[in-house]
C-alpha cells in the first residue's frame, strides 16, 4: 500500500461525504422548476461547475464536469504514475470530447469539451485535428489505438467497446461495471441493426468483454442470454430495447452499491478510490435526473424519479 494511495483514499472518503444524496436530490426534483432546482444545486459541491443562470443542457454538463473535477483531484493525490485506473474511468469524458469534436467538424453543434487535465490521453492531439482522418490518426498514435475507420459512429463505438475492455482488464473492482456497460451498449447496437457494421476493432473488444456469441445476438434478450453473469443479471427481464431504461437505471445504481463496498474497505488503495468514483458517478447521474424532473415541473414525475434513483 503506497503512501500516495493512502492520501488519495483519505481524500476520496472526504469527497464521498460531499455527495448530494438521495434526500437532497429528491428535494431538487420536487422543486417544480429548473430555476428553483439550480438555486439549490449551486449551494452544493456541484456549484463548482453549475450556475443558476444555466439552461438544462448546460447544467447537466456542469454536473458531470464537477464529477470529472473530483476525479482529477483524486488523481492528483495518488502516487506518481499511478493514476491509470482513474484515467481509464475518466475515459468516458474523453470519448464525449472526441465525438463532440467530430460533430463540430461535420458542422453540427456540440457541448463544450470537458477539462480533462492530466486525465487526458488522446484529447490534446485530437482537439488539434482538422479532419476525421486526423482524429483517427491521433487516436491511432495513443493508447486508444486505431478505431478502424473515420466515420463518427465507427470511432465512437470502437472507443466505447475499447473503454469497456480496458476497464475490465485494468481497473480493480470495476469488472462488473465494464461487462454490464458493454452489454447495454451491445443491446443498443443490436437494436439499431448496426452489429454487422461494427469495425473489426470494436468486434474484437466486444468479444473480449462479452464473449464471441454476443456478436451473433439479434435482440436484447439474445445479448442477455449469451452475456457473462453480471450482465445477464442486469438484463434480466429485458426483451426489447424499450425496456433498456430500467437496466440502465440498475447499472447506475450498481455503481453506488459496488462502489460503497469498495470504498468502505479498510485498505486505502486504488480499488477504494475506484469505489468512491463509482459512488460519485451515481450521485452525478441522480443529480442530472433531478434537474430533468424539476425542469418538467416535478409533480407526478417525482414518483418516477423515486423509482429510478
């Protein structure tokens, strides 16, 4: 156990105590308007990146920007060259940045990039690319590797399945998150009829995470039938894509449940920090859901929020 991870573990437990929590999140959801919700939210740690003058999309982005900021804090407290698990967990933000950059290159609007700081891998080079070919080249020269094509969907799916593979192989305690997340992604791919068009890179990584039979699935039920244990349990009862929202809600809740177990371990090491990140990620998801409910007036939607969060 290194002194760096002990320091990071102590900091992580402090951050875990600063979560919004279920009661405060429900109060925000029931506040009745986005304006009221933001007035409450800016008085919490999410005020780091959320202001009361934001629209819904900007506020949602700010909630997750705060999560990323907390991850950067933990990485800074960890041992030198030891932040690989946290960098891999933060890779979802890099994927968002890359796909947003591709959208802007195609002339579409996209959310502002997340500030990755030391948790970035390919993003500095990708951000300088002026063509999709340049984006592919920048990714190929990084730990992401060649995505197998220049199309936005090809790059995004290759990065997402690659992320699941790397988390499964490297991040302590996060294997079930990676497998279950990969299964949810495959369900979406199958529902869109895009499984046969996955790049060879995405197919390789999907097979590694979910097993080769996942590539033969023709429905969400098929994915569940062939998926490893954690993913099969997550998808239990899901027959069609319309039911995936319940499985996705369970996936986010699982971040908190598994994270709490890891974070409560007596040993302060990489896995305890990973656990706290899971708890913080679920709290951010719950805060975003609360904002969405409040922006729609609360009311009966608060009951749906209770069921989800």
